[in-house]
C-alpha cells in the first residue's frame, strides 16, 4: 500500500511539473526593436529564459528595422514589435501575410529645448528645429502638427541622420531645439545642462487630431496566426503582463532593459519608461486606432503606395486574433484602458450583453498628462 501511494504521488508530481513547464512542442520566434518598442518585452524575455511562460519564446532585439523585416518575410520570425508604419509596409510588401496583432507603443516624441523660450507650439514660429526620422513617422507627425497649427512654412526643420546625432548637437550647443523620441529624451536631459522637455507632441497631436497617436505595434505572420491561434493568444496575454510590469515597476524593468541591450543604462531606462507610453491594446480598439493613424500618415504622404494599400491592415486580423479577451476583465482587454474592467463592463455582462456601444473619456494610468476618448463595444449573446 505504501509503495502504491508513493508511486501515485510520484506520478502526480510529474504531472504537475509537466503542467508548469512551457509547451515544448512549439517555439515562438519573436523580435523587437531596441528602444520604446522593445521595452515592454523585457520581463517576458526574463520569464522565457526561466521557463515560466506558456510556450517557449526565443526573443531577440534588433538595432535596425531591416533585421526584423528580413526575418518576418523569410519566416524565421513569427512575431515582432515594430514601428506602426513598418507594420503597414510589411502588410503591403507581403500581400497581407504580415498582420497587426496589437498596439504596443503610443506617442513617444517630444520637443526638447536648451533654454526656456518654447512654452507652446506657437512659440516654434520662426525657429529652427533639428529632428530625425525623415521620410518616416516622426517627420509625418511633426509636419501634421505644424500644419494643423498654421505653422507650416514658418518653422525651419533640418533632419539629422540619426536621433543620437540630434542629441549630440543639442548637448554641444550646435542646436537649440530638437525633436526626438524616448529614450533619447532622457539621454539628452542627462547630457545637456539646461535642457528640458518643452512640448509633448502626443498632447499636441491630440489637440488637433481625432486619431490616436500610435508609434509601435506587434505584428504576426498570418501563417503562424492561422496555424497556432492559441499560441498567439497566449503570447499577447503574457506580453500584456510584461508591458504592465514595465509601466508599474520601472526600476526593475530598467534592469532587464539593460540586461537585454534594449537600452544601455538601467538608470536611464527607469527615467525614460514613464514617458514611453507602453501599452498592449488588441481587438477592435486596436483596429480603430491603427486605421486612424494610417489614414493620417497617408494624408501626410499621399504618394506612399504602401500606406495607401495598407490602410486596411488594422482590420485584416479580425477573423484571426478576433477579440481575444473581449467581454471579460482579462489583461488583453483591460490593460489598455482601466474602464474596461469597471462598471460599464460589469453592467453589460450582468445584463446578458456583450455588445453595447458607448464612449467615455479617461486618463490612462501610464499616460503623462493626456485624456483619451474612444469607443468600447460588447456583443449581445442573448
């Protein structure tokens, strides 16, 4: 009897260990760009190394978009965190084989001044700005904001080859005003005495546009999403938790950011994270946000065939990832917006509905100073 009990206990322990271990039959190959787009992945990298994730994740970090693009197109990568415009380009280039799965980074651009003369967007009139990212999202965002404020033509914008060059020139006194994203903002504030954040371009964007400012997203190969929907759903849930960890524990996340080479310094990462607008927004809300952002980018650069054809990228995933987490308080639906888990959601569920439409305005817990208004929907299941 004792031997039988011991045998049963041993089998139970084996079963429990097997349940806790990652699903070894599938390894998900993931990449992220260094900087804000990759910060939300840091804790997930650590958990994957420790074998504490539902699936095995092989996560790498790239300095250049070309490194990620090649891997996605060749099939070496399954999922990647990339700038939102690159997601659109990839959708077009692969004829719909690369899809957008989530928004993971909102606006991260700031005007930094060595001085105190810029107190509002109007103060840029007649001034010279040094920026980077010509021909991509940062240029279109800046041009859009200047145009909507009647400043097109009255502000001289010069473009550096890299954001790091703009930081160096402000620190050396060669430039007085620069436009850079985090983490370069934190870097320049640590290098240039007297430098300060003059304008938050996310706030400036929201004052002139109905579209949500989106700069980073998670993309997935359609073939992977079709073949492994449960693995994709699990990844998005674990990524959402990792992103929330970065927002709520910037010091601990900063150490991981340095460990994986996403940023060079844990201390700088800790300071930068609050301004990085890290989120994980999926489903219908993601589709609305990305579609609106791509429309603005297209209007700013109507000659871009890639953007024109890929304005449908946000809706292309509807039947693949669908509304993972819709109708309940999971990390997928609630992390991007605290009201998802609140009274509206509970009232709808208690009434037997999963589709009602309403709008509300709220302050995101990770946003610097911004209010955001958008729709939330539930499907009727009666």
